[in-house]
């Protein structure tokens, strides 16, 4: 059983949103700006034309961090949110009662409501689509024009992601909250 | 007849026999409609019917459109209905505390309000459940999976389970109060109170455990909830007694209410002290997620409504009259309940004020600043409907049961 | 945050276009709608996105048609429905990826507003009133007309078989050549306008004239790059976009972005400098001056390969194109110009990025020439890390037996142009001459395919007049575009996912041939383009032959000599003979002939082939592949024959500067209180063809007007306020987007919005169409459209 995570070479990101589209297409996610599992965040550059600060206009893809100590898993009253055998945080839509506690507990704004099942939904690392078919890449990784993402097994020392994390500096979002996210931003 | 069946039948017989011993008035619909037709009473009756109609319409709208009928969003998933639920359960816990003063802790002056308060606590929590049933997406599922696969680290699980237990104990305590079985009432009252306090602080813990929300995270909400519950309970006690005696209080009621007023004064003073320090420590040092949110809260009008209506006005009334002006306190309690409502709304809304993700996700949008929320018409209707249910149940209760203290 | 696009809107899906005899649009989620309308038509999905399953599926190689790049992918088809489009890792050019539009191709193919069956106009042009007809009736209407419009036969008869009365326009694509064969070669029309005169004709022409190539770039080994107004982060070109952004931000390639607007490319660059629109030439001339003045150029290289090099050096130095001279013109500080010129020449493999787009100002041709020469000064051509000429694959051209129409008169759209191109002409000159009555013979028929001039050619009012002036308009397209509303006969085409297309070669450095195959059968009653060409040709062949017989003296002679049947068959009058073989067969024939059977098998299965592919193609890591090993890539192929034409005498003969020269008429100035309108792209849309796509609308719901934040504050304009933008040729309205990413005297809006076609539910009335307000200025070399010369007024409404 694996321990899945993702490394993001986010400086490659050009904010084209191919990953957002591929995710929705692969996983049948509904349209709607508030119904996205993954997104690319951007900032307006600081400063006043023509003295604009390039570094402040960065692009940061983000999504569910599949934390090892996920607040969403802790707060779920019915265990609808659980860790599957690969360390992927999943939502069992048969058990979710939509108390929305997890939506408030998640520090990363990763969760939203799927109108069809009226339950909480989020990135699943394509577990029930691509991974279930035996593929080794997620939809977002596969489609990215500048190859920002590398998904893989953190427990496999030979995997591409393990090598990347061993050889390059990286950080995680809101690490001080102790959620132990499994998304690593390579610097 | 087999032994099993005999046992069952025997149990049913025993239960029926037990139920028959509970004193209540046999009333008909005519009796319910038979009240003193003063303008005030008519107005309240009309309002209640209107609110009940709202409830039906609101629930109907929800059943057709689902959560789209509400103003909740991805960034702000808890809205008016959660705030109203909290409002009701806090009232319930508060009434339980007030009711326990007499029959659990033995303070003689407060015995006269025990039955009424405990009944009030049942009625309010049922109203709260009526409101939240239409907020939780799948209430039936909740009842199944909360039992089969409970999330034992979830404050919502504990809150829900404990409130269910608390309601059970409150009902049992009330039954014993009706039967004037003071010993058993005390036992169940005590257990119910403890379970209720645990449930209520877990409700505060729902917010307190949110590491992602620095403004709410921490010790404050679980503890201050108990304090405000007590305050709310006293406000409602004033309101209930005010209506019971039409503001012409007999001596024993007057003594009790003056005592309650003085206690209230102390509690409000403590509350204001707590709140002030909470805001100051939140703002101090400019910690992002806490300081900026706290400063923003100070600029929003619901916060000042909470302070003015919930704390300042009643406090001034008590202070000026040294607790003696209990008629003034009745009116102040009504105002106070408005303030309490704002307290609950602020709690829910302020927790979600700061977006968790501060980057733009589309080019053509303003950068995220504060999360906005406006309750939808459906939510308002269901909330008012909850109030209507509460008033109706209480009123029927006053007819069905004798809520005054029994003569010794 | 507001949910910008209501989900309900997608569920409704009714089309406001009035179509008699047929339901024009059926909602994607209409109850019980599992079949396409025609019997045997493939199934339609039940929702806008379909979750992929884990069961049986086909993976069919396709080439994306959402833009020009033709990225290779595999279409996942489950139970007859396309559920996902995945990247194809075999095509070197597309680098194993699909951009947001590539992924959203599903929503275009299954767009409920698709043209589903042939239609003929029964109302006024532009009204949107059509009648559903059969294919036979549609072809007949083209030939014989109706009571609303004349047919081709009558028009040609009246014009005495002057085939030049027929004009045609076409958009880029793999079936483009087929349409050119049909209307150009077979029907004999020389009056052809395509997209190049409103796009890259001038830029490409400038590079081609100077270097003999419109080069690719080897980013892997480049270490310094100046990118002028090419927004590669948002105007995606493969493989450039994929390669360049992996190296910036201190990872090997220092990128300086020069652009009037702070685009996403600027955000990814190491340095951004704003430039005044249309003055890039002054900047490049100044950099050239610095290089010559400080003798930084690769003198030996230029002496060897340059033509007119010494004259050019003299020309630059004597004109004193100093950075101090350039600074007030282009707005870039002199010290920055010195620094960039020096850094460029000091770098080992510097690149001044060629760019590929419509033009900013009338000096664009000279700008690209100056850029090409500047690159050559570094000697970084035809080698690793430089401009790549490469070794493109040339598939044998297809022979089409084209009749010679004696009565056809020559093209006339030459006014004000130095090089009227033999093939694609100038849209603006052609259109305007016809409108002004300057055409020497009547132009009465417009055959259109995959082209939307109402939204793509500047000055929409004139395009409207032009289309209304025609006697017969025929449109072949997949969606009811603005231009389709002006057609008399509409023929619905199958989208790119529903057709097999002619094989094509791409790439200089790592060349390959690619083929797309139909993932599903054509939906509704649509047909693949080649079938439409064939059937239309069949229908027109004999009747039009009769007309030629009447007027064409040479033809009459030939018939007397050889007999009618022989002439008909041998001289190409059997119009349909170019499409006898289905496309798939033709492809096999070509590929097997050039590369053999094995190559065809690989191409057919994987959609891509290049020599030694089995040996060369390797997976390097989960994301990247090796297509050609470095030793086999075509870095250097020109050797000594490479020429850098610094002085182009042929231009002088036609009144154009032989060497890039600055003229003060190109100075940038905006009248007080007005704004210069500039155009550009976002990665989520391709011009006007994608604005009805539900998925892409989800990403950007409408276009906004960029206006400087401080200027907006002064004018009292906040985000989302409605503003009116007025130029001397038109007025539009859209919402405002105050930002510091644009200069106080400039403004910008995304191209492709503001559709007036009621047939497009999502695009209709959404945003503003910039073609309405852009003036139809042209540049003097090819007559290409100048896009950045329009000044506008803005006011809040």
C-alpha cells in the first residue's frame, strides 16, 4: 500500500488552468466557480504601473493537501471522511451528512458541496478514476503544459517524487498548523 | 403466552401505568384557543401563526430546491440556521441551569421556577432540533452513522450525542417534577445538567477546535458558552415569569427575580470582562488571521448590536436599580434576547469571515477580502418558524401542565 | 464569492435561433435524450462533464482542433461517449500535454448549439431565420438559389463564367487545403482571404525574407531571451510554451519580457519592461546601434552570411539610433537598452524571440526584420540554443487536377500593398475595395468555412456591409457563429473529434507526421469536410461545366478537338475527382509510399510517426519523454548556405524601406483623455471560436476592459461597472477591470466575445467584440491588419 503525495514545481506554472479543466473532465465535477477540487491561485502584482513587483505576481496551484493529520478527518462525526489504504483522504458520500464541519476545519479551502449527492467533495488524487484503472498519474499532472506536478508514492525511495523531495528544497502550505500536508512545493 | 411475550406485555403494562401517574390537564383544541384576548395576546398569537406558516413555506422551499435555497456558500457553509440552532440550544442549557438552581442545588428561592425552566429547556431544544433538521443535509443518515461509525474525535459528534442524552434526561427530570418526586428529579436533574454542560461546551468546542480559524480557535468559546448560557437562561426566566404574572409579581416571585437580577448583573459584568480581554488579546500584536479579523469585527454592526442589546442595556438597567427594577428587567430581557441572538450569529459568521485561501482563483475578480454572507429568505423563514414552534410548544405546555411551583 | 455561471443555464440549453422544421438546440440534459437526432447518430452524454469509468474503453488518437497547435491526444471513448481527452506522449511538438482548451474539446463537440443539419435562409441576413433542409436541398439551393437568394449557376451565367466573381475565406485547420482545392482550384476562384492577413503573415514574412525561415527555438540550451510582445504564458504555442517556462526564474534561462501590459508571461519572466505600443522597432534599432557602436557583434559570422551587411551597419550608425534617442519614443530607459544589448551579446546562446501574432503597427515588417538581423549579429542561428531551421518533413504534395478557367479575371486587392500575396490576399484591402466599388468586376459569391470575419476582421460594420452586398453566401462550420448568421446556406460540419483528417508534418528540430482519427461518428446530420467537398463538387460539376461551355472559348476549342467527355474528365472539370479516395485511404497511400507499411501501422495506432520513433522515443520520468536523442535532433542544417538579408532591395522597388528604418509617423501618442486599445490572449480561449464552450465559460465568464486602477478611481469606475468604449468606427459596452497591469493611457480587452448570434446561447450578448471598434488600418507590405492603432474613449454607463 502506498503513501501518495504530490510535488509541485510551481515556478513552472503559467496559470493556464488546464489542470482545473482536466480534473473536472476526468472526475465528472460540476461546472461552477465554487465547485472546483483544484485551482491555481494568483495575486495582483504589488506596486503601481510601471513599477510592478514581478515576484509578487506568482501563481500557486492548490487543492486538498491529503494531510497525514487531517483536521477534516478528525472533525467528521460519522467517519465519512477517512484515510484510504494509500493515505489518500476520501469522502464516503454514503455517510456524509453535510454538517459542513470539515469545510470549516480544512485550512486549505479544499472542500465544496457536490450538488448531485448533496455531500462534501474534494480532490481524491483521481483514486476512483485513473488510479482505479491502474494509471500512475493524476489528471492534473498528466495534462499540465509545463509539467508542474509529480504525483507518486512517498514510501517508495525510488519514485520520482521521493527523488525530487530528497534533492530539492521544498515547503508546504500552513505547515505551522501541524496538519502534515502531502503536497510539497519545490523551490 | 410465552415468557418473553409475558415479559414484554408486562413491561408495556408497567410503562402505561407509569405514564398514567404523570399529572397533566386534559385539554382540547378549544382550550388552547381559549386565552385572554388582549391586544398583546392577540398579536403574539397572530405572530406565532405567521411564523408557523413561514416554517412550512421555508421547509417546502428547501425540500424542493435543496441547499440552493440558502445563502450559504463554499466559503461560508454555516449560516443563519446554525446560528438559530445555537441560539435555541444555548437557551435550553441556560434554562436547565436556572431550573437546576432550585431542584438540584436546593436554593429554595428558585424552586418556583424549576418546572417552568425545565419545560422551557425541553421546548427550546426541540425547536433547535426542528431548525437544524433542515440544515443538516441528511438527518436520517446522521442517526444511522453516528451510531454505527462514530467519529469520536469530532466535537459535533459529542455535541449531538450529548444533546440527545441531555434531552432525554430533561424529559425524565420534568416527568419527575410533574409527579413531585423531588428526589428522583434531583438525580436526573443533576445528570442532565452535567450532560448538558458537557454538550454545550462541546458546541463551543466545535469552534474552539478549529485550528484553521485563529479567531475562534482556543479555550474561549467552550468556556464562555456556559457563561452566556446562564445569562440567556436568566433572560428567558424573566420573560417567562413576566408573562406568567403579567408583570404583577407576587412576593416570592419578586424575591427570586431580584436575586436573579443581581446574579445576572454579576454574570454580565464577567462576560463583558471576558469579551474585552478576548478582543484585546486577539488584536494585540497584529497576528494575521486573528488581529485583522478582530479589528474588522469591531467595525461591523452586528457586533455592536450584540454588545448593546445583549450586555450594556440590561447591565445598566440592573445597575441603576441595584437589581430591584424587575419590570424594567423584563423589558431589558427581551432586548437582551435580541442581543443574545446577535451573539450567536456573530459567533458563526465571524468564524468564517476570513477566507482560508487569500489568492484570486480567476483573473477577473477582486482579491478575496472578507467573506460575505446574507441569509436567504428561506433561512429567515425557517428561523422565525423555529421561534413560532417554540412559542407554540411552550404555550401548549402551559395549558397541558401545571408549571407553577406546587404548594408545599 | 459569486458563482459566476449559473448551473441552471447549462441545464436549459434551448437556442433562441428560429429554425422552422427542426429543433435548433436540444439541451444537454433534456429528459430521455440519449441519442443524437439522426438515427444511427452517436449517443450524447447526459451531463456537461462525464466521470471516466474503469471499464472497457477505446483510446483513439486525435489531434486537437481548438487552436492551431494540433496537439496530439488520445480520446477516451466509453460506450460511444467521449469522456476524457488525454495527452498523447508520442508527438514531439505537443510535449505530452493538453492545455485547458484541449481538455474542453468535449464540450465543443457536445455543444447543444452545434449546427446539426443543413439550413437555408428564409429571413433577412443576420436575423437568424433559417429553414431546416436535407443535404440534397442545401446543395441544390447553392446551385440554383431560392426566392431569397440567387444560385451559383445564375450568378456565373450573368458574369459570363468569370470565376473570380466567387470569393472564399477559410480558417486554419487540417481540412483547410481541401477547401482551397474545392473553391480555388476546382471552382477557379483566385479571390481567397484566410486568417494570415489578420494574423502572422507580416511577422512570418519579415523573418522569412531576412533569414529564409520562420524559425523554431531551442530553449533547452538558450541562456538569455528577450521576448517582445509575445505572451507565451497565455498565447500557447507548442513546444515553446512548454519549454521556456521551465527554465526561467534562475533555472538557466534569463527572460526579459517587453510588453505594454503586465501579462502572465511578464509574471514568469525575470524582468518586465513596458514599451509604448508599436514602438518596439525603435527599441530594437537602438539595441542594434549599441552593438555596432561597441563592436559586440559576431563580425566574422556576419561577414560570411550577411547580404548588405556593411550597408546595414552604416545605416544604423549614421542614423544615430542611440538608446537616448529611443527612450522617449519607446518608453524604455536608455540604461536598460544598453544593458540588454550588452547582456544579449555576452550571453552564450541569446534569443530574441520571433513572436507570432497579428501586428501592432504599420512598421511590424521592419520590426521583425530588425529582430532577425539582431539575432544574426550574435551568430546564434542554426545551432544549439539558437534559432532553428531544422529539417522539416515534406510530404509529397497532393496533385489536384485544376481546370483552367479562361474567363476568370485576376485578383485586384493590391491597393496600398507592396507584396500582394499570390494566395491569401489581404482581408481588409479586399473587403474595403469591394465596398468602395474599386473592384474591376463584381464579386458576388462568398464561400466561407471555419472563419468568422464578423468577429475577426477589424471594423465589423464594414464586414457586415460586405456580407450583405454578396448575392450568395455559403457557410460550412460547426457552430452558428456571427458570420453564419449572414449565410444563405449553412452546411454543418463534423467537429474535429468526429473526423479523420489528412496526415500532416510538423516540426523543424524534432519533425514528425501526425494523423487524427475520428473518435466518434459525426453527430446529428453533420458530415466530415471532405465528404461535403465531394458532394458539393458532384452537385456543381456538370451544371457549371455547361456555363463554362457557353462562354469559355478555349474550352469550346478543346471540346471540338477532343470531345466533351474527355475534356470533362481529363481537364479537371469532374470537380469531385479530387475526393474519390477517403481521407484515411489517402493517408495510408502517402505514408506507405514515403515510409513503408510499418510506419503506417504506427501512425494509425498512435497518431504520430517519425523515422526511428521506436528506437528514439523513451520515457524519461513520469512527466517527460525523449522524442529524438540530442545527437539526432536537427540543430544545424544550413551550413554555409545560410543567408541573412540585411538589405532587401526588392522592397525598395516597391516603395518599402530596404533596411529597417524608423519613421516618426510611428511615434506613439494618445490624445488627452483617450486610450490606446491593445489586443491579446488568455490561455483559456482561442479567439472567437471557443466563447460558447461551457467549460471554458466556467473559467472566464466574460471579457472585461482593463483600465489603469488610478485612472479608474479618478473616473469613478469600480470593478464590474459597465463602461462604454467608443472609437471612430464603433461602440461597445462591457464591464470594467481596474488594474495596475496596464498603462494609464492604454486599455485592453480579451478578443472573441460580444457575439451577436442568437444561436450561441452562452456567447450571445456576452461581453464586447473588439473587432467592432478596431480601425481597419493596414501595414504596407502585405496589407495585413494593424491591431494597435485605435484610440478609444471610455465612459461609465
